[in-house]
C-alpha cells in the first residue's frame, strides 16, 4: 500500500512517499504554504492522485512527555480538515524528534545549511512515514 507522509509546518509542508509495498519511505517534495489551507490541501490531493496513494499520514507534534500541546492541537485540526478534502484515509503518527533526526541526517550528508533548510521538511516527512510504516508492518505480522 502506497502512502504519503506529511510534516505540517507553518511555512512549508514536507511530503514523503512510500514504495508500492508500503515498506520504505522516501522524501518527495516540499509544498510552500500558499496562505490558503484549501489550496494547500488541494495540492496534497493532487499528489495523492499522482502517486496513487491509498493513505496519508500526518505527523503529530506531541510534546516530549507525550502530551498534546498547542502545535499538536493545530496539527489535529488540520488533519481533520485534510480528511474532509481527501478521498483516502488520513492517519496521524507521533513525530517527536523527526525534524531533529532529519537535520542530523542532512548535516551528516555534508549539505550546506541553505540546502538542508530546503530539504529538512520532506526528510522529516519521510521519518514520520517510515515510523508509521514500521508500526503498520509489525501489526500486520502479528
């Protein structure tokens, strides 16, 4: 099952895609926020269609203690709006430390700070999606 992973940011939305078997997540693109959530969600819907995704996974920015702070509540509200805009299921997945993991990975690759800023959101989306795929895969094997 192919899925899209989404890292919702205030200025950018990172997007990742899985392989057709739903095993490996790969960074895909970054959608610059347009100022219109509806337009942003339309672009995500276009990517769902283009990649024939069967599910969308939105990162949930929980606090380190697992509680839902203001950022998580905003992400949950946007995930609910995204559910209404898409024809595929929308799930949420804990994204704690995904950006830190993405930044570390990009820094280790030797990219400049400017290049890392352009890519970090889609790499964070792939970290989120891979975590969800790993959990989904382990549940399927049980």
